[in-house]
C-alpha cells in the first residue's frame, strides 16, 4: 500500500453516498464521489489505483459541480482522518444537503432527511446557507432559483 501514499499534502473530500455510508445512515453506495484539493496527477493516479484494487466506482464530483458553495466550504468540511500526507474530510455537509435538495431524487430526499434527523444539518442553517449562495445561482443556469428556494423552505416545514 506504500504506492498509495502521496508525497505532497492532499485533501480528499467525500460526498454523497460515501458520506452517507461513513455516517451510517446508509449501508452501501454505488459509487464514491470525491473532490481532491489540489487536483494533481499524482493524486488522480492513486485514486485510479484504489478504484482498481477495490473494484469500486470513483467519480470526481462534489456539490461545487452542481451548485455554488460557501467560500468557507473547506473549513466547514468535517475532518475524518489523516493517512500520511492525505487528509480525508466530508465535503461541507450543508453544501451536500443543498445539492441533494436541488437535484431532488428519491435517494437525495432520504439522505437530506437523514442529515436533518441525525442533527448533521438543521433547517434554519440550511436556509441561511441557501441565502448565502443564492446571489451566485446565475452561474448555474439550469437551476431555477425560486423553485430551489421553495424546495429548501419545504424542508423547514417538514416536507
């Protein structure tokens, strides 16, 4: 496994199903979504090697690919552990929740409800986070800001 160690400091942020499994509200996931910072070739080679060794699907995807996120998303990302020079985190949980709210698939809805039920996120701060990113929604033209806001508010009503 020494070949999997990086020589440079790298942060790997888990999102989606990986976060759900690690926090325990789901038993499995069909893929592992990650964001690497910085995204260097050496880290991408290690991800590819892990993917092949474990025979899992790994995708380079995170909330920032779907919605604007807080400028402080990195400091808001819960630390998991460090292995060598690699630091593992969950991607900012509020950003994950909002990306799931916006997408709105059945599994996304169940995940957001689990995040609320377990106290990982709360509706007051979820709306506040949305209001923080709302002015930058124009960068994501597929998103209808009013409909997105209504979905977020609906979670506050327990929908």
